[in-house]
């Protein structure tokens, strides 16, 4: 938690504390048997209440909680806390006696030290002790809240950095493999059809530009993501004369929709990995639709019997993809992955907020 926020939290607590003390004073003024009669009494009560509260609050906040409670020595924390509260109550009672003596000396020029009657001293000490306990507990609660918030924030930062690092490692693991295969295909095509090879080389250049620059943004237009996927599929199809090897359908108003980049391509890459029989028509079926403020993505591929069957769970890629979706969309997305002996399907539903649907 930021230092300015902590300071503001402390100031807010003490302002509220002073307000409550003043409110209780005003209530006592409304009774006929009021123990205090004027605003000078209010100032004295407020000063002693603040003195007791500040000492006890920061004794717990700055010493007891870090020393005993955070190390789970609860019994020592309670015992030492009660002892300190009693000591603060005794000290405050003594300070009231001293202040009263000074006031009498100033007013009457008498130097006799004034002690209250034992009964009055007990009442004062009990009241100050209870006040010290209450403020000590408030110091414990506030320190605990700040510690809890800081720990959660640090864990989220560490988890976020770890996830980003893993995602970068995943990208570095996937992209060179695709790049290597594509360059080999274009190299072969150069001798057979140079103009067509040039077109594919330009598409590859666009993909690399997209990966290097647009994926750095938190949100990109869905149309850009779909253009990337189209070019990716075209580059994959260069290895087969089967025009029906892959089908891609898009429905709904995709214009104006913003999404996080590179959410769908890992699943499409996975489909090409396991649909190795390029003679099968519609071996890979990809569908995008935007309906009722939702992006629905479905990718189904035929599994080649000779390839290893992909698993729904496990593996670095699947785990990172789920983590990223959870980080971006919390519990508002739906991911359904099903694998049979013959097919592997991914159905991903993402929410589209109203401001993301607006056209530009």
C-alpha cells in the first residue's frame, strides 16, 4: 500500500476518534448530572483521550503486532497487550493528577500535589485502560489490514510478472517453430511459383509485424486479430493443394470490438499440429461469431490416428492460456475443451462490454 494512502488512513482514524469523543461530550452536556460543564473540560478530555489513544494505538501497531502477532505468538500478544494497556491506564491517571495539580497551582497558587480518592482513581484507571485496549485493537486491525493488502498486492504483482514471463517464453517456443516451417515452404515455392512465394513472404512479414508490435497493447481491434488468423491459415495451407483442408467462418458485427491480443491463435496452432492429414476435407473448422455481447470462438480439428492425441488438461501451454484468460476476464469467460478418439474441439466464449462494441 502506498505511503500516502497509509497516512490518509491514519488521519481518517484520528479524525473519527476525535469526533466520537466530542460527540460523547455533547451527549453528557445534555444530561442534568453532567460531570463536565464547559468547553475547557472538553479540551482536557480530548487531550487525555488522544494521549491514551495514540500511545496504545502505536504500541500495538508498531511493536506488538510485528513482534508477536505476525509470528503467531498470540498468547504473548494478548498478555503483553493487556499489561501495556494497564500501564497506559495507570500513566494516564497519573497525568490527570499532575495536570490537575498544575491547574490548581496556576489558579490558587497552591503547591499541594493532588491525588484523587481511591475510588475515583480506580474509575479513571479502568476507563483509560479500556480506552487503551480499544485503541490497541484498532491499531491491530489497521496494521493487519495494511499487511494483508500489501501481501496480496505483492503476490499479484509477482504472479503477474511470472505469468508474463511464462507467456513470453511460450511465445518464444511457438513462433520460431511456425517461422521455420513457413520459411521452408516459401523456399520451396520460390522455384515453382515466384510471384506466389512473394505474396506469402509479404503475409509472413505482416504476421511478424503484428507479433512484434500489436501484441504489446492490452486491447486490439478484433478485425486485426482476425486478419492475422486469416494470413496464418493461408500460410499453413501452402503445404497442401486441398482447398477444403481448413474452413473459416465469421458472423456478426466484428467491427469496433476490442479484445486482448493472441487469445485464439494458440488453439488454432494446436489444431494444425494434430490435424496432420491434409487430404481430409474440413480437417480443421474454425468459426467466429459476435452475438448478444459475446465473442464465440469454436475450433474443431480431426485427429490423425498416427499422431499423439492432445490432452485437455496439463502442459505448459494449456495452463498458461487458462491463467491468461482468468487474469483478463476473471470468471466471465467460458472455455470448453473436449477430446474424443477422432476430434478435438475448443469452444471459447468471451464477454464484450458495451464500450467495446461501439464503432469508430
